């Protein structure tokens, strides 16, 4: 799961980086003054930086939520396992007690037969 998450993050970052590079090249090749071009590149870079920051923050929040959910589910599974283990021990003890009662009954019957 971590590999898929890392791949998704890398893909998102490459997409943002590609957009920035493509926009920069387009602005550099556009027929306008260098000062205007630099201003546009600066504005676009700031906008892209904000969007990238928001994307990273959203991604980080989603990962935190997933980690929390996995932790909660692991705790639930552990508690369920504890409950099952307790019930299994209790059932085993009952079965042993019943087995012991049957052995005592058989012992009594055998003692009566032997005399």
C-alpha cells in the first residue's frame, strides 16, 4: 500500500512540475516584453506553489486519516482476538471439567464392577 501511495504522490508532483515547466516555456516563447513575462512567470509560480502546497497538505491529511483508521481497526481486531481467546479458554475449561466428570463416572462404574 505504501508503494501505491508513493507512486501516487510522485505522479502528482510530476504533474505539477510538468505544468510549471510547460507554462514557463509557453510564457518565455510568448511575444511580449521580458518584464511582463517575468511577472507572469512569478505569478504563475506562486499560484502553482500554493496549489502544490494544498495538494501535499490534502495528501498528508488523507494519509493521516488512513493511518488512524488502520490503527483503530487493529485495536478492534486485537480486542476481538482477546475476547475470542478468553471464550476459548473458558470453553476448554468446561470441556475438561465435563471430561473429568465422565472419567469419575466411569471410574465409579468400574469400581462397582470390580467390587
